[in-house]
């Protein structure tokens, strides 16, 4: 395992191990030691849910991750299914008194467990990565992890968008990752591009077999990842504004001192407020063939570039933006760039 981890790291990559944190398998070597310290046994999984109210259970879990860090040299952990530590799902034995426990509350025991994980792992590796998944995270969990990820939603661009924006809005400077992007290689390239466009205000994660993708899907993916890399200063760290959560955030934008990046996911209408001389990017997160640009002030001496979803330049022309709506012909999943001429 250590050699395998080192081989991956030699490629310039980081290595994170995924642990199903509460579960202990019926056929694992540790089963006999902890089989009487469970919240519940799940027959269909052939696994039990450990009871964190026992100090030896917490120590077993903490030492498991600590050993992986020390002996294998991994860079971090995805600690999953924390929501399974749930007394409401426990069996009768877990509801009875047991003097071997040092907590009555499962929630308090889980907090103690997470504090122990945080303290021991960060003492060994100050930049260790700890990822949590959306179903069991909130602002409180920022104490223990530095990556928040959207819950499973493959091929569901809307759920991925709402999840990433929800997380961004309450996660401060904690890194927010999308769920792994998946789409059908038989789908149109414009539809496939929507999977990426919907998560570009977070860190996109991909789970496609690229060797099986059509060439145009490869070009599309390269284009939007290049766009994300070049503009992540504003996409990730700019001032984020997301409108109408009750409508699933149809308009999202991020801005900093030099750029404004906007995305529309519902109506093709784009309202721009106070752009100044900043470079303006507008992502067409729809399948409409045009966008309607409406600004609150005149923007003379602009040039507008329009790209399709694969990054091919469709048109480039000067544009004097007036305080009236402008119709721009933009292909589905395309990009508009408005730049001030010097």
C-alpha cells in the first residue's frame, strides 16, 4: 500500500482514502473485539454501526486513520456516513445503560471523536485533507474538515449546482467540491457541458472514462477546466452572489477587483449591476440560443467575444453597450466575454 501511494504521489497527485467511518464488517478481524459495542447491526450490509460512546471505539477509529497516515503516507481522508451515528436507528441493547460508556449522548460522543481525529491527524500532518459529504455537514463541521462535498448526484446538474452553492454560502473559506461529474457519452456535447458549467463556482470533480468519450466531449471538458483554472481566483475566492434559492439559484455570479463571472441557468436574461471596467464573463448555463444582456449603465468601448461550449470562437466584434437590452447570439452552454478596450 505504501508503494502504491508513493507511485500516485510521484505523478504529482495527492492520495485520499475513503473510509465508511461508522461501519465494522462481520468478517473483519476487529469484529469480535467490538461486536458488543454497536448501535445496530445491519444484516443487509453484514456490518455493524459502532457506538462512539465507548472510549475504546473512538480510539480504534482514530488510530486506524493515524496508522494510515503514518505507515502509508496518504495525504488525507474522506470520512463518510457520519450521519449513521444515530441513536434513533439503534437497537434495544444500545438504548440500555452500560457503565463502560463515558457518554450518554451519541452526538456528544461523535463530537469528541471528531475532535480526537482532528487533533491527532493535524499533529502528524498540518496540511492533511479531511473531506465530509453534504448530508452530515454544516458550519459546525468546519472545525474538523477542510473539504465539503456535495452528496451523490451523478448526471444531475441541477442538484449539483444547488448543492455547491448551498455549501459555498455557509462554508466560508472551506473548500467546496462538486459531486463527481458523470454524463452519457451518447449525449450532446452541449448537454454534457451543463454538468461542468453548473459547478464552476466550486471545485469540479470528474468521474468519466475519458478514453471512452467522443472527441468533442474531450475538447469541451478541456475548455471548461481551462476556464476554471484561469478564473478560479474569482470563481472560488471572489464575492459570491446567488439569487432566488427558492428557484434553485437561476442566476449566480462572483466578482473581484478585476473580473465578474456570471452564469444563468433559467431565463436567458442577464442583469449586470456595476460592472465598471471589469472583464465580464457570462456562462450560458441553458440550452437557449441567445442571451439578453441588460446593464445599469453605458459601457462604451467594449469588445464582445462569443465562444461555443468547446471553446471555439464564434464571433468577436466591438460593442457599445447602452442602457437597453442587447440580444446576443450565444450557442447553448456557450460563453460570452466582454472586455474594455484600452
